[in-house]
C-alpha cells in the first residue's frame, strides 16, 4: 500500500480526536475506560452524526451520559 493510501482523511482525524475527548469526558464522569471505548465503538454512527452536526465533545458526552 502506498503511503498516500495509508493516510487518513482530515475529517477522519478530526473525528477520532473528537471521540478521544468524548472518551476522556466519560472517564472523568466515572465510566471505566474500556466501557467508554466499547460504547463509543458500538454507537459510532450516532457519535459520527453528532460530530458532523457540530456538537462539542462536551455536548455529546452529556447526551450520551443522559441516555444511560
């Protein structure tokens, strides 16, 4: 695979970084890290929608924690 094919799209990088912040907010709220990662993975479509809808990581974490 060429180096160009291995590079992530800037939007993908931003989404991953955004999800990392959401994960940290979950952990700060007392959610075990593995559980937070699993939840974000299981709800990837929902989190992706929130990211593209312009929600901040704080808003997304609040919505997710409220949903539980």
